[in-house]
C-alpha cells in the first residue's frame, strides 16, 4: 500500500471534517503533527468555552456540552497515544547498533 494513501486516511479517521482542509499529501511529518495538535487544542478550547457558557446560563444545550467534551477527550487520548508511539519509535532507533 502506498504511504501517501495512508497519510490521507489518518486525518479522516481522527477528524472527519478534515476533508475540507488544504493539507497536501507531501506535507512534512512535523507539519502534520502540528496540525493535529492545533486541531486537538481547538477542540479542547471549544469544549471549555461551551462548559463555561453552560455554567453561566447562556443558551447552550447540555447534550452539546457533553458531546464537545467527549470529542475533546477522545482527541486528547489519540494525541497522547500518537506521542507514546513516536517516543517508542525514537527509543527503538536509538537502541539500534550501527
């Protein structure tokens, strides 16, 4: 399987609305990670804003707050797992004998 096809699938699995983005398949790995981190951060900030609006009594439905919180939680968990795999891969490369 072509690696560019896999790279194109990852944003759709993590962020279903990523098809709208202007990401190119030949983007640098670091740029892709920065994009995912920014999207995760945006989801967390959105969830926090919705929680704050709900507690202040603004026109926000409870189910919307819960959905946004769970989406942010899942995005954060996914980000942490990706970080763990990157650290694990780095440690494996450092153990290699030249």
